[in-house]
C-alpha cells in the first residue's frame, strides 16, 4: 500500500487541545466569578427564607405551649370540681340497687 491510500489512525488526527491555555481565555475567569456571585446571592436568599420559616415555627411553638398550659389549667380545675362534688355525693347518698320499669 502506498502512503496515500493507507487509512489514518487516531495518532494522525491533528488537535489544538494542547495549545489552549488559560491565558488565551481570560473571560472564563470573569464568567466563573459572575457565576459564583449569582450563587452567593441565591444562597443568601435561601438562608434568609429558611431563617424566616424557623422564626415562624418558634413563634408558633411558644403559642402552642401557652395555649396547652391554659387548657391544662382548665382541665385540672374541672377534675378538682368533679372529685369534690363526687366525694360530697358519696357521703350523702345511700347505695341502692338497679331497678327496671316495664
């Protein structure tokens, strides 16, 4: 075979990948800097939003604890009144059997 008709291999493909350096594309550094600035701004907004949600949850927890305490106080008063009246009724009533009317 002659050199003209011989198939070419991967080694014979010319490439400029080794010739490209960072100095030939300084705009890439500026683009990377802009991308990082946008990500920082977005993360700042996410953090502020998350902090606002945390603050709302904390406020609601305080309200829940206060309301629970008030309800427990009312329940305790009801129980105390019921036990006092039950003990007074036990001393006054005599025990009678169960009667049915037909």
